[in-house]
């Protein structure tokens, strides 16, 4: 065990860490900080929640402060690229906290808000700039920013960058960075396509890895309830109402596959008296910020999110992650459940699996090497569900969601659009062939396209993680929902300089007994990890 004070960080940084209440470095910090202090490039394989922001921020701030320089107009000394606005804002906030006793300025730029104000803020230059790729290139194209003074470059969440279709912008950024710089490259997974991307940024890197590739966080209890799509809303509502009432749920993140699906879940929860907010790409930045703030402060206990919007949400105390729909790209599952059990806390992930989602479940279990424990429906589910003020979900609604998403995706283009909108919300009334893998324009299934865009190639099967099924096949079969689907309810240059060739333009019950409970969470009759632990 080492302490921050052993790692050679400057005193003002140690003071800032003390103010935050951090005494011991996390494993990625212990591994990365000494190498980064020496100026080495780094290839980091780590999920969010492992403390990687501090791992790259602390030694970088140390090095910038040790070598003070006057600021250059419209320039920065350190550039951090992040895939989403939320993550960018969060990194900037963390870095401001770590830099608070140093004379270093941090700016943050991302899309979805007017560019003019951000451009003006960059005029005097800054020490650290945290940016999303699209807005960064906009600012460069407007000649409001040059990358020629970058000394330290960080590419965070590289796999998500690829998923979002940022490959071309990243290659452009790579060409605009000075050759002489330190580069840090982080990704939660490292399939070949990401490793190849990394080679464009880093040279002779030190490799640090804190969790084996694509294995799920060990401290998360992972459950699955087999249920028809049309009954998922009732199940979610009952689980949330019960968990919030008996305080077994502190904060819950609910993942839906589509943006319209997220809005629908929020509306239905509101009707049942559960305060929830949605966060996804159709929301304005102000709405996203307000939702995140409410969730962080605790006034909104349930946040319903799509995969892309949720990436990087760092809110401590997320006790539960609900997968209202299973992701068609299994790596997304790892990222989703990584929102809970952050910084050493325990968490619970509960997935709702409709009959046509079973292939996705198999993919997830194969990738993670973990067999999800089946959680039966709550006692009296049918009666409790019938009492909820839920409209009968018409099969047509799911089709409608899927059509809207496809329309949005066509407007947006890019692999992420296919990945998120490819399959629609599922739906009790739809047959399996329809829902699994609609055809993309080039004839391949959309699932296949989403997967390819996500990972470039399939990562190696994970080495670790217990394969454990306490109930065996019999038990699993016994918890299948049997009610029919229809039943109720349910160019890097400053202004003026144009280089040639460049275009412008929880449940605090004891460990092992963490099932949502209460009504709707009526204690399951079957054996689960509770039995295992006892
Ligand atoms: P990250 O992986 O950077 O998103 O960090 C996850 C969470 O852990 C954030 O809330 C950090 O503020 C927190 N954190 C980072 N380093 C430490 C540490 N050494 N001790 C306790 N918490 C930490």
C-alpha cells in the first residue's frame, strides 16, 4: 500500500488531495503516476470509476507547474479529449479541484452550447483545455484555438470515441499536435482497432491495466429478470417505488436503448409518483445539466439515460443500475454497470431481459465471463402491476420508437446512431426476427454494424470471472415471465495563419442480501447470492 505522499507529487497537489479526503491512491494511480511524472507516454486500460482522472491529472499538473510558462493566446499546454460533454465537464471540474493551489487555469469546451463564448474564453489562452472532439475542431477551424503549444495530450475513453464515430476527427487532431509531447491514451477496452488508434498518439508507452479487459466490476451484484417487454415498465416502477420507499435504493440509473424510450419511462414513472429525469442527446444542454445536478444532489433519485449520454456520469452513491433494455453491444453492458460500485462502493445491476433479448444476454455473459443471477418477479407482481396507473403499452408504440430513432439516426449518421437506434425498444408485440438485427443499408444487420463500429474486432474472451449459476437451468426456467405479452399492464493555427493543404471548415443490508425488496421487491422465494453468502 502506498500513499500519495510517496509518489513524488508536489505539495500543493497533496494539499488538494487532502482537501478532497483522498489519502490512498487507487491501483491505477499507483501504477500511472510515477511513469507519468517521468514524462513517459502511457497506455491505460481502465474503466471510469477506477480513479483514472486523478491518475492522469495529478502528474500532468505537477509537470506543468514545475515548468511555468507564460500563456499563449488561443492556446493550451495540456489538451484532454473526452467523448461526451458530461465527462468533459466532470474532468474539468476534477482538474480545477486538483489544481486549486496551483497557478494553472482550466477551460472546458463542448458542443451543444454557443461557440462564441467558448472562443472568447480561449483568447488569452489557458493551461489545460478539456474538450470534446467536434467542438475542438470547430474552434480550430474558426482559428480560435491552436494546438501547437500542447505539451501533454490525453485521449480519454478511446473506445467510446470510436463508438461515437470520432475516428476521423481524432486522426485530424493527431496531425495537428506537436511531435514533441507527452501522450496518454485511456480506454476501458482494448480491441485491435483501438490499439491501432493508440499507435497514432503514443510511442513506447508504459502499459497500465487495472481490470482485465471487458470483465465486469467485481463488486457489482448482477441480476437478470426474464420478463416480457410489455411488462418491463410495471416491473421497473414497482422495484423503484419499493426500493425508494424502504431506502434500499439511494440513486438509480435506468438504461433504455432509445431516447424516446427514455422519455416514455420517465413519463410513466411520474404517473406512478416516482421522480425521474431523462438524459440523452435530444435534451438541451441546460436540461442535461439540470437533470445531472438534481441526480447528484439527490432531489432526483432516478436518472433514465441512453448509453451515450450516460457515459462518464460520475455520481457517487449510484446504488442501482437497471437495464430496462439490454444493449446489443455487450461492451456497453460493462460501461453501464460501471456507473455503480464506483470508487470502492458496492452496487447492484438488474437487467430486464425480454424473450427476444436472450441472444444479447448470451453475448454479455460470454464477454464478461459472468453468468447473471436470475431474480424472480416480485411476489404478487400481476396484482401489484394491475394497480399501477400505467396505460396498456401498445405493440405499435415500440415500433414507433424504433422508427423515430431510425429517423434520428439517419439525420445524425455515424456508427453511434446505428448502435443506439438500430433495434428500437423491442416490444411485446414484435416477432424475434424483426427485432433482432434489422438490416442496415449495406445489407448487414444493424447489430453487426454496431458491434463492428464499437470494437473493430471482437476482443479476446475474458480470462477471469466466475461462471456461476446457483439455480441451474431449472431455476432459470422457473423465473421466466409467463404472462402473455398483451396482458395488462404494462488545422492547428491561430487566426490569420493557414497551413497549406488544410481545409477550413443502496440497500445497506449485509453483503449478499441486496435484492430490491418490498412490494414489487417482495422477497424472492428462490435461492440467490444471499443463499450463497450464508
Ligand atoms: P474516475 O475513474 O476518474 O471517474 O474516478 C472515480 C471517482 O473516484 C471520482 O469520484 C473520483 O473523485 C474518486 N477518486 C479518485 N481517486 C480517488 C482516491 N485516491 N481516493 C478516493 N476517491 C478517489
